[in-house]
C-alpha cells in the first residue's frame, strides 16, 4: 500500500512532462495579392483581393468557418477548395476584403503608408495552432498597378496577438489569451508631384498676387490692401478644401506648415504696405519705393527657401 502513492505521483509527473513537451500544430500559410484598389484616404480604408493558402495536418482546423481577419470591415470568400488526399490538408481560397487602417498624413502628399493585413483562427489559440509563413515565390502580382501609388515592399511574417480577456471562459483564471497570427505589411508611396501641384497651385498663386503689391505704387493704398486681404482669404479657402479630403488629425502636417507660412508672409506683406504708406505720408516717396523693392526680394527669397526646406524634408522622411 505504501507504493501506491509513489506510483500515482510518478504517473502525474510523467503526464505533466508529456503535456509540457507537446507542441502546437503548425499551419504553413502563404498569400498572393492580385489587386489593391479603392484607397479611401478620408475614411481610412482600402480594398484588397488576394489568394490565401494553408497547409496543415490537424483535420480539426476549420479555416473555412473560423478564419478571422481582425482589421477587415468586409470579407467576401469568392472561391475555396480543400485537398485532403495526402498526409497534409491543403486549403486554397480567394478573398476580397475592405480593410480599415490608420494613415500617417504628416508628410502628405509626399507620404509613405503601410497597409496592414493579419489572419487568425478564432477557434484555436497559440497553444494549439501556430502560423508559419510560406515565402516561396512572389507575394503579389508585379503586373497590377496601384493608381497614384507605388508599391515599395510586401513582407509576410508570423507573430502572437495578445488579448487581455478570457472571452467569457471561466476556466481561465487570468483574463489573458494569445492567438497566433499571420501578418502582411504592404509599403506604398504616393506618386505625389502632380497631386502637389494640383492642390497647392491656388495657394502659391494667391501669395504671388499679394507679392505683386510691392510693384504697385504706394499711393494706390486701396489696391495694395485689397489684393493682400483677398489673397489671405484665398489661402484660407484653399486650406479648407485640402483638409476636406484628409482624415482628421491632431498633428501639424506639411499642409498646415505650408499654408501657415503663406499666411504669415501675406500678413508681412500687409505690414510692409502699412510701412510704405507711413513713409509716403512723411514725404519719403523715394525711400518707400526702395523699401518695397529691397524688401520684396528678401521676402520672396526667404519664402522660397522655407517652402523648399519643408518639402524636401517631407520627401526624404
């Protein structure tokens, strides 16, 4: 009778050791992106079409019904097939997804974006299932073009997604669960030169109109003030139009910087006009003319340098 407890303890120890050595099943996963389209910058979403394949041994894995794409707004499976004739199960499916994502607009329109896509199995956590990327071959079709954008990279990897909840499972003492995920990161950059000219042309024209005040005689005070004030409102209107096509942000973007610089310089033009008027009132007509010509060149030079600095900084960011 004394050997019974020892025998039971030994069995428990061996069972525990066996459970600890048990490894989760692996799922070799690959992707081939065929199309990225309908990039909605305002609503922070885009559409992507891709082929997804999964290779695994465990027949209990039901990816057809338990495939989870956390960031997706809409998921449509247009095709799926399963081959279980060998030792492995091979599943191939075609998906169309509308994805929600966050945009970095600090350097708009010279921005670089990362489109994120991840896949999980909602049935099994990381103790039972681990994704392994299948990196053989190209992950996207190099022939498809993304209008207005260039595809810089497409990288796949596997990781662990942590959830600070037990999803209502009372058998889990700590509200913490982990699921393996298959991650796709697509780096894109905007073909921005044409868009920049289109969006900022009105702002630069407005500044040049106010700049022409320096070449109007100081006696025509109404014309000089009228042009400057009109340019001021034109720049503000141009900024509101651009902001209407961008998502809300609390950061100071390139759009804010360039418009802010232009507004300040138009204000300086108005102040310089007041200084010229004061000189005219004192009878210093020639001094007022010299002041306008010299100050105009200095102001234009500083304006061009500041714009070039911030634009180049955004391009190289």
